[in-house]
């Protein structure tokens, strides 16, 4: 195996995509793993975080931190608008409603009528300068071995992983509090929790808002890491990948989404490199697969691996089968 393939895979373990999906999955872990909410609209919260910064800085010309605040407030408002009519729905209907709401957000960002504020289908750029102006690292290369990056990438990865550590720590503390124990009870049998005098609807709303805010943090890292936003990056596939990450690492485990994100992107990078190398060496005939088809085939292989994981270990790598008990009423 070419050493560069292994180096790229190792670099992906702590790369930008891993940070983004770890944060998005940490938010889903609060909503789905602990509260049992089948939210399939996490991509919308990520989009709100991204556009909160991009629109405020690029279009309105306001400071970066105002964009962060607008993104967080927008996430709370969206969670309330989404949760008020849907959180009394059964789990499957909630999933359908959240998918639809996520697509509404994406299509609004893509529409020509709001193009003056969102950039339409072309998206927005030129909003990350204030973030990189805070970079404490002088120009150069930092890290060692396969984990070497320039000063810009090092800065955004440092901020991203600090956010991951902060969210994981907060989640760990909350889920060991009485509030977290109520959430777990709602996931398993909300009627029993309601019989104990708890306001189940309020707890669900709190979980939706909190998980959405974590997804918004993923949107912040997404936007400044790529220095651009484009609406099609926030399609439902983003949420499905985040669920893959969550289930891979193990739902209702604090570090499950983090480990799952690292494994997911390492495997994707490794399969991509191995397949391309096999084609270049002639081990895979051109008639069977070309380099343009590698991207699709690697997702097929990862999907097959995930199916086998769900068959033989449905709780994920670090999960507990008992934590998958959901109250679908």
C-alpha cells in the first residue's frame, strides 16, 4: 500500500470533516440518543449556523461575533418553530416533519427571491477574514507526521476540537444530572415520566433546542473552515451521514459520535485511496470501475459495512443495546 494513502487516512481522523460531523452528531446524540427524538433535520441547524455568519458578515457588513450570535438565536427560533407543532407527533411522523423542515430551509437559502441575503444557489464567500484575523499561529506548518497543516487549517481545527471537547463535557455533565435522567426516561417510556408529574413536552423542546445549538456550532466550523457556504451542502444527506456517525460510534455514549466521525472519515479516505491505487495499478480493470466511479463505490462499501454492523452489533461500537429502546408513541 502506498504510504500516502495511509497518511491521508490518518490525517482524516482529526480533519475538518471529522470535526463538523462530530459536532453535528453530538447534537443528534442529545436529541435522539438521550431523548429519543427522531430529528432528521439536523442539516437545517447546521445551515442556520453557516448562513448566520456568512449573511451577517458578507451582506450586512457586521462583525463576525454578531454573525455567531445571529446564528445561535436563529437556531433557537427555528427549534421552537419546528418543535411547537411536531413534538407531540409519533416518532415516524416527527422524522418526516423534520426532513421537510430541513428541505424548506435549504430551498429558501437557494431561492432567487432571497438571493440578495443568501447568495442563492451560488452561496456566499468572503466572510471568514475576521475569524482568521484572530489566528495566533504565524505563517508556517504545524504538526508532525501525517498531521501537518498550515496556520489557517491548524487554527480552525484547534477551535473545532475545542468546541467538540466542550460539547462532550457539557453533555457528560447534563446526562448525569436529574435533567438528563428525565430525558432518558422519556426516551424509554414517556407515559411513565408523565405520570411522575414531569412536563414531557417541555423536556423534549429543551433537548431539541440544545441539540440544534450544537448543530449550529457545526455550521460555524463548516463555514469558516471552507470559507464558503452553498445551500446544497446542507441537503438531507448531511443528516444521514451524521446519523451514520452516531450509530457507528454508539448512541447515548458521550464520545460515541466523536469516535464514529473519526472512523467514518478514515474508512472513506482509506477506501478511496485503495480503490484509486488499485485502478492505477491495473488490479481493477477499466471496464469494471473507473476513477470517476470511486466516489460512489466507496459509499456503497461503507454502506454495506454499516448494514453488517447494524445486523451484528446494532448498538454501535461503544453503545449499549439497552440504550436503543425508544418510545415511538
